C-alpha cells in the first residue's frame, strides 16, 4: 500500500496508519477532524462535505465537522472501518479522485507544522491501570520493601484506580510543578510546599469508542470491539506527595494535577499486523479474564529528556508495550464486570510500561531508584527528578517492513511551582 503523498520510511504516518486528530488553521479557526498522512493532515470535514462518506455514514452528515472525535467514536466499529478503508483508497497512489483534483487537495490538505492541534477527545472518565509487573515490583520494593513488593492480588486482577479526566491535557501544554503535602523522612509533621520529586510515567492509553450499559459487563473476547484506538500518555507523578498520601486509597494529588496525551489516536485496526502474545500469565486468570486471542502489540517506546541548558535531548528509556502483563481486553472486562458502564471518550491508561532491563524502566522513580542513582544526561547535567525547564518527550511506533505505524510524540515542559504566597492568597497573582 502506497500513497500519492510522499511518506518517508521513518515517518510515523504512512497510509497504513492514518491516526485521527483535531486541528484548526489560520484561515479556518474552527476545530475539525483530520487524519495524519506523512507531513500533512487531511481535513475529513471537507471530504465529508463533498460526499465521500455518504454511503458509509449517511447523507448530510457533519460527524467530522466537530471539535472532538466523540461522535465519530460512538458511531461504532463498522463505520470506523468503512471510513478507514475509504481514506486508504482516496490516498492511494493509483486512485485519481483526490490525487488529480487540485482544488480539493488545496482545500483538504494542510502541512502539519502549519496547523494548530487540539485535544482530540472529550474525555469523560480516566482510569489508570498498573499493568507492568516489572513496574509494580520495582515500586513495591521501594515503597514497601522486597517482601511486600507485589501485592497478593496483583497477578489475579488488573489493579487500577479512577484518575482525573479534567486535567488530561494535550501534548505541548506546559506542566506546572504541583504543590502539596509531603512528610520528610524522620520528621514528625508534614510540610506544605512544591513537589521535589516530580516524575513522568511512560504509558499508553486506549480510548473507548462504544461503551456498555450499566450492569451489562463487556466479555473479554468482545472487549476490543469497543476500543476506538490508542494514544501515548505521560502520567505525570509527584512521588514525594504520593509517598505520604497514598495509603490506604491510592494516589490523589500526586497524580491529579496533569496527564498529557499525544494529539493522534491510532486506530486499533492499524495495529493488527503487530499483534503479539503478552507475557505468560501464571497463575491462570479467572474465567472472566481468560482471553482466547493474543492481546498485546509490539510497540517500541522511547523517552527523551532535555534540560534547559542542553542543546539536544538525551534518550533515557527504551521500552516496549509488550512488557505489559494485562491486556486492554482484560482491563475492559475487569472494569465492567461489577456493573460499571464505560462511555465514549473514556481513557484507560496502561500504567507505567517498564520492562526487565534497566533501560526499559518507564519512570525516573525506577531509573534513578528513588533518587539514589542519578542518571547522567551529559557531562554537566544529571537528574534524580525532573527540574524546572526540563522538556520530556515520549514517542513510540510499530516497525513494519519499510514503514512505521507511529504514535507521534507527547511533550511537556516543566514550569516552576506557583509562588507559595500566591497559592495561599496572601499576595495577588500578578500574572492574572
Ligand atoms: Mn500512572
């Protein structure tokens, strides 16, 4: 499969991918839906208006002339698949309908570096799992000691918690260092101030397309039919706040200040050639979690960090989605088995994707072993935790034969914490 639009072999966005996003342009500031192809974004609202999807979606539809993907996501798998096939046809090198229509190409194709990207989905609920065994074990050792590292429930169910959807932000949004309570080691009382152990978590999220009715669980082998696509996620974490607050109900302020996602949602169908078995599950999961098909994907993942004074970023992590013990299907089945309804636009994140090797650890907490083994970024710079001005970039792709199914990037720069006097309203916030 090849497009008439030139796409180099390292591009994340060949015709085999076609991830969805929301964008606007200088001449038309209305956010609308597009797919990434090479260096371009293809405006689906224009193609829709020209009638290219009438036989799939129906006449006079405006499902792509929307500021979020939610309506399209709720339309279901047959329509997602139909639209994807139509786009692959329209973009293919042998198909003249778009290729030879310069008027239409001018209206519908924009260079990605000339558009503004927006948060692609209105996220209703955000759930964060904890699905990497290596991550759970590492964190367990550091927080509770070797004997209690992996809780007895961990190999029997995908452990997760309900996160905060309101603070899910688009890649590029700067991240303000959070304030909160921490309890210094050996101190009798907690102190209030800015987080001193700011961290990232390398994760991938799946976005629910079609949900379920409350009380009607989604069976594990049906689960993927409800998933619209996948996205890169950075689940920013405040480790010192987390260590003090997390027991007994789990993290709260340590996680709810920000979670960043990449602008492009890769359809599950695009990942099909990269489907692989996950790790062997021992003990065998209970029947409602038993999945008959392989449920993982071979997705290479990287994290890069660039300090304020550095010219070039340094790669600090290389991991793979395959490291996850629990699959998306098992997470969806478990999430709904008690009666919970999932809805269009829900984000289910994987939890930190760490593997067994040192370089595959997906957080600074693990890479620096809770700050005790700083990582060297260059001859001058080392890090225990994120510093103000640090730029953190995550990226990932599936490597095909001469092409990549890429997820783009999720980037965030750390901003200094709010002035304490301002935060406590003892002083006016001069920036407002
Ligand atoms: Mn997380």
